């Protein structure tokens, strides 16, 4: 509707900026002028005074037109949060100054995958524009359209303010119970190991030997057996976990594609293991191979999130086997959890190689999309191709299971605990699987 | 909801001004019928343009959750339809409607009070249109109330002047009435402290 060229200004959060504006005659003023001129013209043509009366209110309203309007306004932009999570509400703050008597309407024109809300003007003069990102990634929020009128609505001007992008982290998949290996490295942690140690999990009693701590003597057992008996506890160990994200292929509806699911599941799993004080490494299997060496703590969580945000896009090693990875990225004896749609044969080969090297590998299948059934004359051929594709997929999964790599499917909705339940109830005996 | 209400108000006021200007059907001069048809067309297109602009805002908001359609090439009928739609949107239909309605009123026998009522309804239509387009509230016109009241007063005076029997039967009396009305409006415009 607006024929006037809009002005786009890219603002970054910070101090007030002066933005020049150009006022134009509003559509309301043009209509009033038409009514006034037409009324007067018809009054003169028809020599009927009532038409001049018809033009009177419009003419009087037009005398509010003034030329002394502000030629520039001040704009301040503040972004509420630069780091967000999918589905979390954020806000952009905008303050306009130097408007004098002019009125302004502020509206967020959201970019794709962003939902914008109505702008609210606070008592402090800041417009608060809420928005919600619906997909992870580094997302542009959109632009803010500012329309200004003078108090008589006879002139108007437009301004478009560019809003900086936000970094939107993926929504973490829920994972409460953990897959823990039966054989854990000798590193202090929170998982109960099978070896005796200084933990708090009771393991049994044994005879007291000189040098043992007296406070650990089990007096009821000592009374029963007649010799000093000592409580024995299990050691508490940390495990090495490698989260492998396969983003080499991305199929399915955007927002619920295989890459979306893989990223959410990988982020949720990595954060859960880090919370359990395990050492976590991440490998991104996309167009390039990227990895983060295993570590623990808050900084590692940030590093992992940064890698996930650029998974499949940033520079890395040429895609090849995983054997080239250093021990820090793939520690020996680590649990490898793979999130993949299993459409890349290179990855399947890499998983075979990992299994042969003795790693405990578990695959979470994130493929929820299927090829369409086809229509028209080619329907029969399409359905045949679909069946062949399904059989191929089943064959890939079967071959992995035969190698001792369990494959579980995750739909992206339920908690990850559900597909992983058979492997989280008790420590996972990896040696048995190697010997199978 | 508020948008739908303002759209409905514009629709009703458009219907009212066209119907009021077309009445009484008897006694109209030749040319009234084509002018009526033109007024109806302007009203319909103006309303469609207004509805399209508000629907486009909603559709943009709905599409924002998905990826852009990315349709690079349009078929010839689609392209023609888009060009026709943009051409229709570019026409200032409300202005044409105002001219058509005043012309239609002029083609009817003189009835000063009838013209005054048409003027009031036209003023209401312009206010409703501005509210529907900008999403503003009715309170926005509060500052303009003294001017609107003065305008209505002048309209009433001019209607009364037109209703008075002319002092002479010549064409000069009509001119005199018109000049007096215009002078009164200009005097009021200059005198009003805005």
C-alpha cells in the first residue's frame, strides 16, 4: 500500500543514533484534500452552496498541516538476549526520541522461523518487541517497521530498522538415565564401578587388615563372625563419552528434519553426561569432519554448543574414516553414541571400523521422514523404489546389529530415555559384545 | 478482531454513502446511472484493497514460521494476475469514490439537508478508513474535535443559506451563496487557533 520508498537502517545494540527521516503527505490527507476540492468544485459548477458546506470540515482539518516536523529522530536498540534456545521468548527493545508531537507505531517484521508479537510501549519509553525463534541456528530476527504520523495524521514517514541476529541453541532432548559402561577408566567421577574404592555405594564386607580406617568397621558383622570386619564400597568413576552427530544428509520437514533431531539429541546427551561429570567429546560428521577433544565442565559445554551450531557448515578435515582422529577426540574404551539417519554409507563403514577397534557403539536412528508415495502413472514405480529403499535401510540396520552395534529409533518427541531404556538399566557389558 | 470491526465499519459506511447519494432514484439527471455504477465499483475495489492489505499482513505473519516458498518462475496467467492485482492496488479508490459520490449527489435535485448528511457520512467514512489502515484508536481524533465541530457548524450554515429562498431569480444569487460559503470557510480556517 505504501508507495513511498522505505529506508532500511541496520542498527546494532548500543548508544542513541540520529536517523534522518522524510515526511510525506498521508493517504488520509490526500483523501481530505480530494473531498475539499471536489466539494468546492461542485459548488462552483452547480452553484449550490451546500457543496461548499460539505467541503468545510475537510478544509478545516487540513489547516493542521505544518511544515515544522522533526527531520531526524533518535533511535536506541537493545537486544534482550543474544543466546537463546528454540521456543524461548526473547525481546528486542527500541526507544525513539525526538518525536515531538508525532505518534509512532512500531511493528516487528519477523524473519523465517521467528514469530513476532505485538509491540508494547513501556513507561520508560522503550518499545518491547517479543519474538520466539522456532529453529536452532544463527538466525536473523527480522526488521522493525516504524511508521510515524504528525498529531493530525496529515503527514507520515516510514523507517525500517534492521535487528541483529541471535544465536539460537537447539532444544535439548530429555535424557535422565545414562548408558554407563561396565568397564570405566580410572578417573574420579560419579558412576559406580565394579572395583572397590572410596565411593559411597556399599559393596560388601571383608576382614580388617592393619592400616584400614577404623570408622569403616562393620560392628554387626564383626560380632557375628568373631573377627574384625570392614565395610567395602565401590569406586566412583567417570567415563569417556563420544557423541557423534551425522549431519552429512538432512532429510525431512524443516524443523523436524534428521539434522534437527540429531542436533537436539546430541546437545541433550552431551549436556546430560557433562552434568554427570563425565568427559565428553563431540564429532560432527558433515561435509567436513569436525571434533572437540574430550573434556569436562562448563567451558566444554560452551565449546560443544558452538560446534553444534556450526555443524556441517564450518571448516574441518576432509571427510574420511574416523581412524585419523586423535585419542583426545576418540579416547580408547569410550562409549560412542551416534545420532544419525544412517543414510551415509561412509558413516556406516566408519561405525564398523569403530566396532572392530573395540569401541562400545550405540546408534540412535533419527530418520523420521520417508520418500513420498508418488502419484499418477509413475506411482507403481515410485512405490517399488520406496520398497527397495526401505529394504536397503533395514539391511543397513541389520548389518550393524550383527556387528554388535545396537540401533534404536528416536522420533524427536519422546524423551531419549525411552529408546535407550534397554541400555540404561544396568552397566553395559562391552566385552561381551566385542566377543560376540 | 478489531481489524475485522473496522473493516465492517468501512464497508457499512461505503454502502451508506453510495445509497444515500443515489437517493432519491426519481428525478435524477441523465448520467446518474453510470456515476452510480462507478461509485459502486470504487467502493467494492476500495474495500477489496483494504481487506487485501490487512490479509497480507496476517499471511506474512503465518508464513513466518516456514521457509520462504522459493518460487522462482511464475506461469503466464499467474504473472498476469499479479500485475493486474498490483495495478488495482495502485489506484486510489477512496478518492475516486468521493468524487463519484459527490458527482452523483450533484446529479440529483437540490436538497441541502441531504447533501449535508452526505458530508457527515463521508467524514465518518474517512475517519473509519484511517482507523482501519493504521490500526489506530478512535481517540486519535479527539484533538481534531474542535475543527470537526467548526466544520459541521459551517456546513450547517451553508445548508441554511442554500435553503433560504433567493432574493432574485437570476444566476447571480447562486454564485453569491457559493462565494459567501467559501468566504465563511476561509474566515473560519484563518480564525481557528490551531
